[in-house]
C-alpha cells in the first residue's frame, strides 16, 4: 500500500514523508514562507518541510484551543 508522492512545496522534489489535508496546510504555508505547487485535496511534505510546518501546526492548534476556550 505504499504510494510514492513527492513534496508539494514549490521547487522541492523530495519524496514525501507526510500527507495533510489541503485546508490544514494552506493557511500555514504563508507563515513559513513556502508555497504549494499542487492544488489537490492532499498536500504532501518531505521530512524537511514537515519539520518547518510542524511548528506552525502546533501553534495553530494552540491558538484554536485558546480561541475556543475563552468566552468572548
Ligand atoms: Zn519538500
């Protein structure tokens, strides 16, 4: 069941290590200064780019939690 994808970051052709939903990743890309070359439903990231994105993903999730947790 192993499919080979390559990283969806523009200019990067490394083999993908992880896949994410487009929605999840699209809002993070500008923050890490990357752009995506594909517009599919799934976004594939190589190890290197995954590491960059992972930090932002964590931040994002924290922010969402805070937003949901506070009674504005
Ligand atoms: Zn990459």
